[in-house]
C-alpha cells in the first residue's frame, strides 16, 4: 500500500489540515473536505487556513471541497478527522463508502452517550469497512510545518495496520503499526482527561511537583482503565499512551491542558478551542466505576467539570486517600 494513492481527509480543522499536508508529503493525491465554505475557499484560493492554522502556508497541491460526495469519489483511503462527539453523524453521512476502502479514525475520545470507542461506532455503521486509528504525540502545528513526528497506526488486521503505516510515513512523519486498536484508542481518549487535570494543577499554581505527581499517577489510571478494556500494557507505554500523555500534559499548545489551566485560574472558558477531554471525562469516570477500576483523578476531573467539586476540594481528597505501596501489583480494582 505504499504506491501513490488518493487520500480523502474529512475535517478542515487544524489536525485535518495537518494530516492532509502529511499525506501530500508522502506523495499522495489528497482532498480535504470541510463544511466551512470560507475555509475551503481560503485553502483553494489563498493557500492558507487562517481560522485553524494561522501563519502556515499550505501546499499548492492540496484540494479542498465542501462537497462530500465529490471528496469521497474514487478515494483509496479516508481519514476521519472530526471531533469524537460528532464522529457518529459524519460516519452516517459516509455510510455508502465503497466496500474495502479503509477508514482511519483520527479523533481521540469516547462517545458520551453510549460509552463506545470510535472504532465500535464505525464497525456498527460501516460493517464492511476496514477500520484503523491513528494516534500519538502530535501537535497539528508541528505536523503542518513538517517537524519530526512519530505516531501509531492501529488495526486488528496486522497487514492493514502495517500497510497504512507505510502509506502515511514520510521523512518527517514516522508511523509505527499496532494490532492493539483498543489500546491505542483508550490511550488517546484518556490522556485528554488527564491533561485537563495537569493543566488545572498548573493554573491553580500548585507547583511543578504537584503537576509531576498528577501526570505520573494519572498514567497509572490510564493503564488500569486500559487493562479493563483489554488494552495491551506495551501499547499504553508507547506513543499513543505515555508518549501522548507527556506531550499533552506539558504545553498550552494542547487544548486540553490549556482548558485545564483556564479552569485552575478560574478564567472564563467560553470561546476556548474544543477540548475533547471535557466531553470524555464524564463517560470515562462512569466506565471506570462500571468496570470497578480505581480512577480517582479521572473521577475528580469529572466532578470539577460538572460543578460537584472545586479544585481545592478535589486536591484535598486526593491527598487524603489511604496510604499504599506505589508498586502494588493489583489491577487497581475498586474494593
């Protein structure tokens, strides 16, 4: 699958535009679909996407369209780069996708109403479509500028995963393959919630020590919840787990970290860019409870976002938890 292909990217936001540029660098004909006609016009006419990637010039070969049918016609591979909570509606719109055309999910989240991973939604709506996910430590601006980036492409079909990894890889964009689709998705979804926690600690001025502790113990929760989903430990230690967590919890380039910082400062959060972790926190906390997994940080983020707790109360509760060995070899099951 390393030959020149026709790639369609669904979603004209920062990440969709960045992945479209990556596809072009890998040598493929690339079409970007977006609902926003102003963005489409700007990409085609001025070679820029000022709303989502200001200051970054776009490749002259990039084609943008607001016509979904035209974008999908003759596509060899489709990347779905829309917010997790709108993924279902977009997949319904493309339910006539020809059999055998791979669909790569590039959002990170869990559907709030159903608790389903995005691959489960895709399998439900497009049962004859090969499904994969792309995830890892990657800021859209870095990828758009062609800075070195490594990610994971996962599918339960090993040949599909390795083929897609080869398809998307270029000099500046290295893709590793994995068959642990669940682990890659869980890691990507939960790190967003934990980034809000890390940002809130930073915004509240609780210090670098507290932030390091929050990230480290958050990773413990990510591994616990991931294990309950059936994720492989090695996946969560990799790019789509620990790697993405490190990136997202340390920079205000991360929308989730920036949201947490605003939360910690008590700033007005109206108008902030979409932070997927806000929608994922509640369902992640609920799933942890249902699976009897201890996830106090994830639960605390949910409580803060829903107004049931303040940051001060949440931190006090976390610090007052019963003392235990850091290396307990249990699975974190709630007792």
